[in-house]
C-alpha cells in the first residue's frame, strides 16, 4: 500500500513523485500507461536523441488525438501526447524557450503592477537554470546551470514539418 498514488509519469508526475519520495517514511506509487524499459540501453534510440522528435506513425509511446485546430474553415489535425515516463516532455525534443519581455510586462500589468513576474525578476532564474553553450558568458545568459542550451543552426526537420500546421489556424509567426 502506498501513501500517495500518482497517475501519469509525465514531467509533473515524475517531479511530484521525486519530491514526495524524498521523505523515507512516505511511499509513492507512480502509474504510467506506457512501456517500462529495463534501462537506458533498452530504450528506443529515437527517444535518446534530444534533437529528434520521435513522433513517427510507428511510435508506440504516443497517444494520438484527432482534433479540429481551427473552425473557420475547419482544419483537422492530430495532437500527440507522450505515453512513457517523462510524458510529452520525453518526445517534444530538447527545447529551451524563454517568455518574451512583452509577455512578462503583460503579466506584471495583470498582477496590478506587482514586480513578481516582471522580466527583471525572472531573468536571474533563467540564468541560474541554464548552461548556455553559445552565450553563457554574456549578460542575460547563464553558464553554470543544469540545463544545457545551444541554438540549432537550422530548424530541425520536425520543426519544418510542423510550420504549415501551426500557420493553418492562423497562429502568428514570430521571427527568430
């Protein structure tokens, strides 16, 4: 019998399980619908490459949901969700994206002028978690954090294939 049952081994479920199980007196059971591999060497190679998007039609580690992405005119599409330890974060590729200064300014206005979510307040946290392999020694970037960050010289094939799907429901494109 466990003290806590967590359904879903995605990012949030795994973090919660790790934090709750830090107390040796607290037992945690984590349920995940996907496969359980005996070790890293038993995992499919596609899942071990952070630059790849392992989302092909043969991928057994995905849930596929048919949806309508836009309603005028209707644009059918498929949403893919990870079905494995790590959840969708395990199949989304290795991306690190910061919110824009404008987004943080908007959140600050929503919070009635509170500085809690201003870009200036959040920037040190970004710097602390990243190990920027391209600009780590520059202002606004970190060089000692646990998350390695590197810019891709070209969009990966998966990103190029997703672009028309994102533009179809008239989502605006933000230039890099």
